[in-house]
C-alpha cells in the first residue's frame, strides 16, 4: 500500500513539475476540487478526447455528435429527477444535493439554474432535434464531450474526484427488444477503447452492479473499475436505462418525443448509456504508463504513453548546441517536420543524455538527433523511448515514418 501511495505522489509530482496538472487557483492557496491542466496536460487530454471522438463518432455511421449548453432550463433537471434526487449522504444522515446552483437573469427576473452534473441531459433534450434534422434509423447514438460539475462533499484523489470535470458520454437508442445485443457491443467497444488509449487491461475489472445498488430504471449496469494507486475505483459506467429519460422529459416538457418509422406505431426508444470520465481516463493512462527502469546503467523514469495520446510526438535536437551548423540544420529539420506532424518540439538544453531523460519523463516516443553525419548524408538518429534503441534514417523520410507509427 505504501508503495502505491508513493506511486500516486510520484504521478502528482510529475504532473505538477512537468506541466500536466496544477492545483486550481494555486497562487491563492488552491481551491479544493478544481485543477488546471498545463501545457502538456491539455495536449494529453485533447488527444484522449480526439481518440474517443474519432472512434465513436467519426468512424461510425450510426453516431451523431453534439455540443449542448452547460446551463439548461432548470425544468429539465426537475423532470430528470436530479433536483429531487441528485444527492449524497452527509455525516449527520441528511442528504446534500451536489448540483451547483447559479442564477440566470437580473434582479426580479433572476431564476435559479444549475451547472449540469452530467453531459447526458443535453443529449436527451436534443433527441427530437437530431431525429428531425438527420432522420437516423434505430439503432443510433448521440455523443457528447464536455464539462460537468458536482459539488462533491469530499473531493479527493487528485483529478479522480473533482468538482469540475469532463465527461465523454453516449446515449445509444435502440428498440427495446434489441437492448441486450447492443449492450454487449458497447461492453466490447469500451474495452477496445481502454486498450487503444493505453490503459493496462489487466488493471481494469468489470463489476456487474447488483439489483439493490442499481438505479430502479436500469435492468443492467456494469462499472468498469480500474486499480488506481489509491484503490479499485470506477473508471467508466455502462447502463441500460430503458426509456426512463425520454419518458421523463416527455412528461416534463409536454412534447411528443416518440420515434417512428413508416408502418409502425410511434414509440419511445430505449437507451444504453456508456459514460467515460476524461480526467479519470488521464489518470488511468498515467498510472498505466508510469515506469521506472534502468537504461545504460542509469535509473530513469518514463511514461510509456501510446504515441496517439503522447503530448509531444517527437523532439528534435542538435547533437551539440555550440555548433551553429548543427543547430541550423536541426532547426531546419524541426521546422519542416512541425508543419507535417503536430506537437514536435525543439530542444537544445543541456547535454543529450539530459534531453533524453527529460523527454522520456513526459512520454515523448521518439527523439531525433542531428549530428555531423546529417550534414554529409542527410540522415538523422531516431531513438525509441522504451528501449533506447537507435536507428539511422533519412531526414526526408521522418514525417511519413512518424505519422505511420503514431497511427499504428
Ligand atoms: P462515483 O461513484 O465515483 O462518484 P458516479 O457513479 O457518480 O461516480 P457517474 O455519475 O456514473 O459517476 O459519472 C460517469 C463518469 O463520470 C464516471 O464513470 C467518472 O468517470 C466520471 N466522474 C463522475 N464524477 C466525477 C468526479 N467527481 N470527478 C471526476 N470524474 C467524475
């Protein structure tokens, strides 16, 4: 356990030191439950979101994207049951609604509204819009990535439980008779995403949520748990919610939200909801990637990040920084590479060993060194992060090679 806590401390410290995640409002003493993503963290987080969006929206024919407003008409949260029931128990036995309140409008006109505690609500409110404008046929899904807010009573464990966080959610609409097959398909898709993003599969465990712990409207729920350094905790959820949400919003809005296909009676589709936390994904990715080993007789720390999510894809160095011809050549190679492969970095600080260590620690998959041979024959050294293995390749082939390896 001590070693695991130690791992958490090391991850938090690396995140702060190298610009992944900073405590929120730090110069004012911090603000519990809020975190700021620094230059490398925002890249990692964006890459995670892009991977998810490409996989679940752009590469599929049955998925539609959405970016709904964070603040919705408060009647929606009444209809969904959140105003009455989105509560956590307090120590004294009373309960506390964890939705953040705000006020919309001025003076007497002002009304209480809420920051959304989950992104899913906006999807249900736009179900009819998407059906009317794009005419999708069942089964189909609507996907959304965005911020969610919960006034957690005890925010803790770094970005695992915070008060402002990000979710990637899908509502997948199906005919009630077809829920089981679709549920299984999502179960597989979630595990495939887990592998693709670089989370160690062996650290993920599926938990069938039993009858007593499941929401009353859900016939089946699986929690995907991950062995975080502080224990086994929920990473993602997958729930079959029947027609609970659409029927609640139909009642609350007095609008007809039924779906119909020619020759059929109108009906409310049932829904399967895979829900992914972005911040928990990042933490699981970092926990999976954090490695300490020995390379060339020296201890080192590196992040074994999947190249697709690594914040820096490659770093370009001149072998020596006091040789203007090497620096000029390295700059030239760097500039042309940067226009073709995003997130490439130039580094000429310290000696080459230090540069490797620095890049290893933030998970940069490849380091490219420009030396005197480059000036003669146009080749560079490309070093691989995990093994330290080096290969000599023509600078002109770098962009194509990197692109194919990033997407492999
Ligand atoms: P928990 O039991 O850990 O509080 P939950 O069951 O309330 O989580 P859901 O309501 O199912 O969580 O939210 C869906 C996903 O959103 C979670 O699987 C998680 O990845 C993410 N999430 C929820 N609450 C937080 C939070 N406070 N901070 C960061 N991520 C969160």
